[in-house]
C-alpha cells in the first residue's frame, strides 16, 4: 500500500482536499473577499509570534520590562518577533473593521447571515480587547499609563464599571496582580474565545456563501482555487509586507522606560482609543458618562440591531442608504476625533517636551539594561544609577522652585533663581547687573537685598550718589567668580582684590565681611561643588549664606536637606547642579 493510500484510509485527507479545491465562489472571485482571509493570516501570525514571546516573557512588575528588554536586545531576532506581534495586532484591528465594514456595505448581515455578522462584530471586540490586554504586558511607561487611562474609562461604566476595573487591575493601582490577570486573559482566555468565534464565523460564511449584490450574480461562479485563492494570497502578502516593513523601520516595537507610578508621564491611550479619549473632553465630571458609555453604547447597539432593521429583499446600497448613513457618520466621527486628538498633541509644546523627556528616559533605560537588570527590577536600576538618579533628585527636590535647562516647574511658576548657567561668567555678570530680575532673585524673599552694580536705584536721592561699576571691573569680578565655581582658589586674580574692596561691605570672603547682619553669601568657592553641597545641606550654616537667611520671616527661603537626603544623594545632586548648570 502506498503512503498516500495509507494516510487517506486513516484520515480521509483526499476528500477534504478535493472539497477545498472544488469549492466555488458564488458571484465570482473578488479582492473584497480577501480581507477576511488576510485577517485570518494575521491572527495566525499573532498566535505563532505570541507563543515565541511566551518563551521569554516573565509576568511580574519586577521582571516584565526586563524580560522584554532582554528579548529586544539579546535574543537573536527577538526584536523581529516582537515587532511582528505588535504591528500584527494593530493590523488585525484595521482588517477586522474593514471586514465588518464591507459586510455592512454589501448587506451581508441580512437573513440568513445575521449570526455570521454578529460573530464578526464579536471578533472586532475581541481583537481590540486582546490589544488592550497585551499593551501593558511590556510594563513600560506607555503601556502602564495607557492602561490607567483605558481602565479609567472602563471604570465610568455604571454598576459594572468599578467591578471590571478591579478585576483587571487586581487592586487600586496596576501591579503584580494586574500583570498576572492580563497575561492570563491575553494568552489563554481571549485566544480561545477568538479562535472559537473565528472558526464558527468561517464555517457559517462557507455555509451561506457571500452576499450577492444583484440576482444576476447568482448565475456567475468561480472556483476558489486558483481565482479567489490568488486574490487572498496577494492581499495577505501585501498586509504582511506592511507589517514587516514597519517592524524593520522601527527596529521592532517601541519600548519606553520602566513603568513608574510616581512619574509625570504624558499618558495617552493607543491610537484606536484616541477617539474615545478625545470625546471625553466636552463632557466634564459626571457628564463623562455620556462619552464613555452612552454614545459608544448607542453605536454598538445600532450596529447590533442593523440586521433586524434591514429586512428588505434588495441589497442595493442606494436603497439601503438611510440605514447606512448613520454607520458612515460613526466612521467619519471616529476618524475626525482621532485626527483631532493627534493634532492637539502635535501643537502642544509642553506635551512634546514631556514626550521627548520620556523618550530620552527610555533610551537611557535600554542602555543601562545592556549591562543587566538587577533583581530589584528595572525601576530600581533606573532610579539608582547616578546618571538618572541625579535627574530624579533634582526633579523631586529642586525643580518645584528652580529651573535648570529643561528641568523645572511649569513656565512662570518658578520661585527661585534660574540655575541655567549657574557658576558661569555670564550668570555672575547678570546677577551683578540685574539681581532683581525674575530669573535671578526677583521672585524670592531676597528681592531688593542686593543693588545693581551698573544701574542706578529707583530712589532719586540714592541715584544721585550712585556710581556704576566700570566694565573692566565687572569683567574682572565675573572672571574671579567663574574661577571659584571651577574650584580654583583665584588668589592674585584682579577680581579677588576688587571683591575684597567693593563686595565685602555685604558679602563674605573667607568668612570676613563689613556687615555681619547682611544676608549676602560667601564668595570664596562660590558655585563650586563644595559650596553647592553646603547650600543643599543647610543654606544658613554660614558656609554659603549666614544664619539670617533661614529666618522664618523670609517666606519661601530654601530649606535644609541634610536630614532629608542621604550624603550620597546630596553629593550626587551637588555635582549634577555644578556640572549641568555650567553647560
């Protein structure tokens, strides 16, 4: 007995193959029918790449990001697998919507295809939910904060919203339990449901055949092989080509910095939820329910009952136009709202800065991960590394008052001197020329304490006795101060003599001053790392400013951090301020 005969006797594969080869397409082969086949191929791609990802992924808040970074950077072709899975998921959403949209336009939801259509709607929902549960699994900033936004929307649903939110998150905020539940849903529950529904949808589609546009189409028929099969292959290859191109161009799927619940990440949902996100804006407070529940519920309800409303025999588009117009308006509104949300963000400079900051943080995290992620997790890795910890220290303890480059409070909210360029000759000159400028001491309790060296005072009588400092002396003092910031003693510099002659009437130089009641700081070592460290430790210690600088009457003065931060953190922060401010 031949092998083929042996297999056929036990499996009946020849009858199955013959049935597939001899299958016909009533009404003739069409490229429009290929979208469903392309969706099936993409879902198969998702299954294969998903299984491969499961061999590396570790679902916990301390290991999830690290395992994805390892896959992206260390596993051969890991970035390709991850990119195909990510962009394949987005392609599945697009293809599912196209598939259902074509069924609506063609009238393929009418008797006896109602169940076929409803299963297609369920497939769209499950594909979207699969993407929703998959994005946070990488446990980066984008996935984490996107989940916060998306589950926040779910939480607005009356009665069941809070319960669903708790079931997904496993608590008040996302954590270990969240990943366990999302991972189970994403890799077991949803694939089983999606596979079962897709199989039943395919079986019913084969049973009833395509919906014919006109009675004349009933007399026309093509073999599935090769006419329709060729079209299916062409569309599927084109879709896979786009997915592959996006994977190559983006070097896989993006990965932001590790999820940090305490950060100010610019949270946005994924693009397929942007319309819902944008629609919430006109409905503040309790009215938000209209955008998150009422309107989406009405749209979903209309799509569901469409087969029950459209029972006329003629499937022509023009004769069904009154029923199709609402569907067209739904689609147009979806596109307009999505575009509006993207356009709003593109025009928002503060949002752009926040995104750039997040991207820089992500690049830094990936660079650090090349050397391995500690057992404490990627967030600890990022927070404890000197290059990233010092930025976090400044943001947490200094940036609420001071600005330094891109770091600082919102525009106009700073209440302390701008440290950009602190310790440079230019900064020293400016404070001598404009001490009460809003970027210097104009917004502090020390406004008015220091007179300008080049501009007469506002008081007419005092202005008569004022003599401006000449340019050479100003330059010399600024040179001396800049040398102090660089850690040089500056002995013998022309500026040192000028400081001792013209500045010690208020300031201290080596602890000496003509006015012990003055609040002016010590100029020896000014803006150097030891000076900044002493200022961070205790601004009123006398090493920088005198004790009077901490007088409670001087509301808004700088607090002491010696008891609030470890010595290591204080030294790290001082070095960072001196290094960055001088750039």
